[in-house]
């Protein structure tokens, strides 16, 4: 191949990213992005990056999201122009709302071919609106100016914006890269280039603290995107903590596991709550959301860099970085919640057959502290909220927008980036919505990824909605429950996964010990 300004720019760009520590690259094949693909391949061949090739850009972007969730570092996503870029949008929205870093390298036609009907050309600058932290519209390199001199600052700015180092939230960044023909060449070799990327100055943020009245009965609510800080606060001052399963705070002696039921069933205790301290983004339970709208309850929000502002009732009295109390909290308050929690859990009968409760408990028991667990946005994450024990393990969920899209791909990204045992607990519709992500690339290597699919033949989560009481069974099933009879065993085999049918607790316990890529199907009546 002859020399190409496009290849020179692409090779220096990817070499700069790799040198700066961004070493996870996801690539979907395409013509306009060929220089980027060649450079990525050169770096992968030299073991300087991990390269994952995908056919479906939508699925690919969710795998990159999984990398960001698990590592806190952005993965690079490379696409060609046109609809390939649009297919990234669902994952970009989730990354935006949940504060997950990601860097998109979207190849494009040069400026003179835009808005003139050129093939595979659309308005890619602005396609994600404000869901990206910043957009770079990089002009096509030329023989006179290959753009290489600007690469270090471009890469530095992109990484810092994606990580939120400039004081904003972490999230996706788009580099829209125009290329003219010739679109590629065999040199320079990206693996042989060293491009020094400036680190940039650190932004210091002044923290705000609040001193609260310890005599007011207070609970800590930890939603998605929380951290151990919620547990530390609760344990330091003897406060009950209501922690969602993906909060990273559902552990410790102060965890009240049955909070969603107690808020509804134990009115005497619930009505004593005078203040809520919020961490992260709690979205699972209506009884918790109602607390924020209760005019008798003060709402104090602890800022969250990833999830951003959470004030659904617009009643928050303050937004702070940390809190302390002026007097000791009454120890009877925590003990009352502990006793009520224990009584409720002990009084709830255990099913004689394998039920959703037993599935949750088995999955939690099988998941070790170094493992990863992803919860799909289906009924099972709500079952986990009810039945998951207090245990400090890595639990993830796409709760930025709480969509079912991309669950398999997200789990794959987590597994690929950590190379640790990874499980995804999801429903049958969630699996089918992302079935294309079951595609296996043999070059991905061996990973331990289990998909625990609770198959109740449709969207049973909708049974709790109002239409379930007002529509005929036939109309409700067609419009909401959407029953399905897909043979998941055949689906798994077609994509090269091991399929294990499960009917009992003993069978599930054994299946959860199976290494490799496994689809565990639990059929419920």
C-alpha cells in the first residue's frame, strides 16, 4: 500500500492512547475506519492492547460499557461511518446517565462529502447530543498536514474528559475522524511509535460537609453507583442502611435487607423516619421513592461523581460531600430495624420448589469477593433487592437508564476486562433482546461467563402494572407480557455456548460451578 495521511494520523492516535494506558479496543469492521483498524491490529499483535472484534456495533458498545464499569477506565470503540455510529447510541446513553467512561472513534467522510448525498454519510457530529462529554470533529489529514502534531493534546483532552478529571462527571467522549482516500497504508506501524501524552493539571474541588441533628431518626439509602462510603457512614453513627443490590453497599451489620417490604408493611416504624441520606441513584422500589416525596422527611443528598444529581422530588435540603452528626444517634433506632428485618425474613416461608428467592440466594452464595455479578434490568434485580444477603461482592447493573438492552454484551465486557468469573442474572426477554451478543470470537480467549437465565416465558415483571388488572388476559399477554417459546438450548448451541437446564437447587448449585461460557436456564412454571 502507498503512503496515506489517514494511516499516519490513525497510527499516531492509537499509539498515543495505548501509551497513555488505554489498552482495551473494540472494533467493528468497516471501510472508512480501515486505518484505525490496521493500527489497532498492529498494537494487538505487539501485545500492547487487547483487541476485540465485533460484528454488531450496538453490542460492541455495550461490551465497552462493561469494561468501563469494571475497570473505571474508558475502552476505545472504533466504527465506520453512517448507521454504524447510530448503533452506539443506546450504550452511549447508558454511559452518560451512569457516568461510565468510554471513548468513541467514529470514522467519517471529509467535510466536502457531507450534505451532498455521499454514500454512508450522515450528520455524525451532534448525533449523541449532550450524551457525550465532548465532541471532537477532526478534519481529514492531508499530505501537507497529517494532524500528527495535535495528537498528544487531543488524546490527553479526550481521556481527561472521559474520566471526568476536569471536574465534570465521567462519561462518553466522541472523536469524529474524517478520512480521505487513500484510506490506509502499511506504514507507519503503530506498535513502533512512541507518542508522549501530557497528563494535564489536576482539578482540586473544595468539599462541602454538613453537621446534622443526630436526634432525628435517620436512614441511609444507597442506590446504584454508591460505594463503601455509605456503609462507613451508617456504621460510624449507628444508622440503618437500605442498600440496593447493585449499590456496592449491601453488606455489614447495619444492612436492613427487607427495607422495601418494611416501608410498606411496618407503618409504625416507617413513619418514624425523619431524614434520608441518599447515596447514588436509588430507583428500584416505589416505597423508597415515596420517602423522598414525604414532606415530613428531610432529604440530604451526598454528591455522586458517576450518577450525578439525584433529587427526584426536588426537595433535597442540601447537596454535600460528607456528613457528620452533632450528637450521638439513639442505638434503639437501628436495633428496631434489625429486629423487624429479622422477623420478616424468618416469617417468610421458603418454597419447596426452586423459586426466584432460592435462585438469588444460590447465585449470591456462589459468587466470591473476586467474582463479578451483573443484574439485568428485569424482575430478577427486584427479587435480588428482596432476597440478596448482605455480602461484599462486585455487583453491577446498568441503572443509568435501567434498560434491558445490551445485558449479555455488558457482562462480556466485564468478563473480558477482568478475566475473573463473571455471572449475569437475567430474564428470558432480556436475553433475547441481546441474543446477537452471544456471538463468540475465538480470539477473545477463554473466559468464565455464566448467563443465569430465569425463563418464565415472557415479561412477568409487567404483572405488577396497572394494565394487568384492567385488561383481558389475552390483551395483557399480547401487549405487555409477550409470551415466548424460544428454545434456549438450541439458541445456546447455535452460538457455541454450553447449555445447562436447571430444575432444582442441587442442579443450580452444580451448574454455578461450571467454568467457561455457560447458559444456565432455570425454567419456572
